[in-house]
């Protein structure tokens, strides 16, 4: 009998779970309580958006199997291992769940059943991207990824998330980029169209570190994501590039947050979204510049393209600027395909639907180009093309 | 063939319920160059858009045929496939679509499979060379961040690569420097003379006689307030340059 999540919490099976070490029963129960009491802060159901994220009952899901594929060969000193092994090997010496906050991060914390640790030693430059592949099989899975990039190291991570029909994925990823480290984390989510996914991504770069999140949320019926960068030091370069594209009756809710607590850092957020069919989306782009964060430069740009009359995207840039002497810029657009662009292309011989398709795909290119691996770029393009054609 | 040519007969066009074109008659034969001049707002671009099928321009009455085919019975893309090309006065910028991809997609649309890829590349290179364009333009997004003159050069490049039967050039000369103007002239002259590009016929919309120093116009038409009020040889362009449209306005008023 596959066990449900409720049973898993209530019975003492946790003690004997596959991850007995570190995440003990009490910690899980605390995290679950946190999940229950934390408001989602997300879109309320209404005319367009149909799902109440605060009333989601997950207790009936069956626990699934998380398949984790990691690279076979790695640069010297780099560690990339399964989470269970990492808990065994490093015990309390690593900052497990040290950055987690928010409702859905707590959910992963409560049920974590697999994941990966990536450790890059000081000064190490990993030339090849590190591929981390997650596959959710038959039920609910809770992957946790911890990345620690030591001083002046450089690493490029490409995460891929797939799964079987009807799966449920609550993923948490934390990135610690130490002084002068450069981390790029690309994630491509291609879950089946009846899946649900909640993902939380949080980075805490130190002085002069650079972090780039590049995410493509392509699949799932319900996709709720958050991407956070906490700028607690000077000289940080933070970049968030995100794209999503709900079609049919997919729902996507993305929140990005760059929190400038200390000044003299720079952040860029670029979000491109399209919706077709009855696709629904909400994007909330937070930029916070706290009173002491002088000399901060923050940029936020999001563009939303509506490809059908029932599609809807709410796009809300939210800038809280409490410091003087900062440069903050934001720009947002929402609209249908521009008729003049369309006519330009059609007048050169392209059929209307071909022209619309080209414009819609081109619209995502500025984000796609930020994915550093050619393979990923082509995969994202192919997935978007399939959606535009659908 | 008696019905060859781009033939416009008694054309009336409305824009947003306003009558803008009030009965236009004009015919462009293959390999011929017609210049269309007229004050701002007289309806020149309206004519260009109505011919190419822009949805905002409503044809009220009249006809337009391209080598005998009824243009107004065709969708805009079919008109391009039939051999009509418009060089836009204000070309749209389309981020995310590379010039190289667009050239290939449009050539395949209007002349499917007529050139093997190597030959196509060669054609593009030749035309870029002729227009003095750097090949780096191929990797840029369509008109995105292009200067005014660069946009016009890209229009000319597309015109040369697509090789239509008839081309309407809407103020392609505005914003071009002298060298570019010369290059445009050479390109047009080559196309009208070239049997392999169908002896393209041109309708050149312009405010300045200067471009006609490089391209010999067979006929000059003057449009005022949605009507062609005067026609003549190339010397008519210089007359306009000298004395503006007022004299013509007065003449037409007298005739009316
Ligand atoms: N969408 C519109 N709504 C209302 N009037 C319009 C619209 N588009 C064009 N017009 C009007 O139609 C008339 C003709 O415009 P058109 O662009 O054809 O002029 P033009 O001869 O090309 O001028 P120019 O030399 O300045 O390019 C103008 O009076 C213009 O204001
Ligand atoms: Mg005009």
C-alpha cells in the first residue's frame, strides 16, 4: 500500500524513513506546522485564477519516488551527491535548510525525500555545466538541493524536473555563494500537464558574489514558484531570468524577490510570460531596497503576452525603495501581439499563424539567451514551440 | 499580355470611417518606375497599405490587379506570394526574430524551395555587399535598435532578397545618407533590368526629387487630398521641389 502524506506524518514511520539522519520527526512536524500556518501570499481565486493556494489539501497525496540523476564525472574537489549520502557524510556541518522561508519551502522541509548536494571548493572553476535531473514517479516528491560555492569558485548548474502523470513536486533549492563566487542555476520544469508543482529557490550571495537564476516553467497544471535573492553584502551581482507560458488551463504563479539589505550591489530581473487558451498567470516582482542599502542598482522588467481572449496574466511589479542614492528602474508591459508587427511579417509572405508563432517565440528569446547551455536553450525553444502550436 | 502590370482602378479607401483615398487610378508596368509625391497626409501610405492588405485600411470600392490577379480577393500573405512587396515608411521592430531567420522564412514563403541553402546564403551576401551592410546585421533582431537609415537599408535588403514583381517603396529614401541612396538606386536599377527578378516594377513614394537622380522615373504622379491631381515626366518632381504643392493646388481648384 502506498502511504499517504498524512499517514507519514502521523505514524512513526518518519523515524525509519529513508532520511533518518538530520531531518528528524520533530523538525518535520515543525516544518509542517509552519507550512499550515503560513499564508501563501498568493493570488486569491477570482474571475480568472481558480485555485486557492491557502486551502490546498495535500494530505491525501501518496508519497512517490524521486529519481535523482547526477553527473558521473566531476572536476577535482567538486562534490555532487545524493541527499541521503550527503546527510550521512556531512551531518550538522552544513547549513541544511538554512535559507528556507515561506509556505512552500516549509512543505519541502517537512517531507523531503531526496535531492542533491553540490559543493564547489574555493577557487575551483567548473567548466562544464553540472546536470541535476529530478524525476517524480507515482505521487508526491520533495526534492531538496543545496549548493555551496566556496570563495572565488565558479559553477554552472542545469536542473531538469520531469515526472510521471499526476505527480506532485514541492522542491526547494538553496544556494550559498561565498565571497567572489559565481553561480548560475538554470532550471527547466517540464512536468506532465496534470502535475502540480511548488518550488522555492533562495540564494544568499556574499560579498562580490554573482548569482543568476534562469528558470523556464513549462509544464504542470499548477505551477507555483518563488525565486529569492538576499543581498546582504556589497558587490553582489544578482540576476533573475524567468519565463513561463500557461496554455490550455494551466495556472502559473511566480514571485521573484530581490532584497537589498546592504548597498553597492546590483540586481536585474527579467521575466517574460505568455498565455494562450485559458492559461492563467500571476507574477509578482518584488524589489526591496532597505534604508541602509545605499548605492544599490536594481532593474526589473517584465513583459506579458496574451495570445487568446481567455488567457490572463496579472503582472505586478512591487518596488519598495527606502534608501536614497539608488538607481531603480522597472518596466512592465502586458498585451496582445502588436498588429503592426504582425502585418509587417504577413506582408512579407508569412501566413498569419506562422507570423504569430514566430513573434511569440521571439518574445521569449531575451530570456532564453540567458541560459548558458546551448542544449538547454534548444530544449526550451522546442517546448515553447510545442505550446505555441498546441 | 495586356493585363500585366500593377493596375489600380477607381480606388476608394477608408481609414477609421474617414474617406482617405477618393478614386485612385494608376498602373505600373513591369520594369517601370513610377514616383508618387504629395504633401503630408495626402494618402500615399494609405495607398501602399491598402494595396498590401493592412486590416486598418478598408477598401470601399475600386480594384487592384497584379498581372491580372485580383489583389483584394487575396489575404496579405497571398499578395506577397503573388509578387507584391511594400518597403515600409516605418518598419516595425520585432525583438527576438533574427534578420537571417526572417530572410529565410520569407524567401521560403514567397518562393518556396527555389534556392538551395548555399545559393540562398550567397544571394544574401551579394545583396548585403551591394547595400554596404555589415554581415553582423544578420544576427541582430529585426529592426530592433536599428537607426532610421539602417531600417531602410534592411527594407532594401529584403526587397532585393525576395525579388518581387512589383515593389512599393514608401519613403525609403527618407533618412538615408548619400551613399545609401546611391546603393538603393543601383539596387532598384538592377532589379528593374534583371529578368531573373521579373523586371520588377516600382512605385516610389517620396518627398524629394533627389532619389530620382539615381533612379530614372518613367512617370511622376502627384497626390493631393486622396486624389492624383497631376501626372508628368521626371521634370514634374523638380517643379514640385521648386514651387511646392500650392501652385498645383490652385490649378486643380481652378479645374474643379
Ligand atoms: N488610423 C487612422 N485614424 C484616422 N486617420 C488616419 C489613420 N491613419 C491615417 N489617417 C489619416 O489618413 C490621412 C492619410 O495618411 P497617410 O499616412 O496615407 O499620408 P501620407 O501621404 O503617407 O503622408 P506622409 O507624407 O506624412 O507620410 C492622414 O490625414 C492621416 O491622418
Ligand atoms: Mg506616408
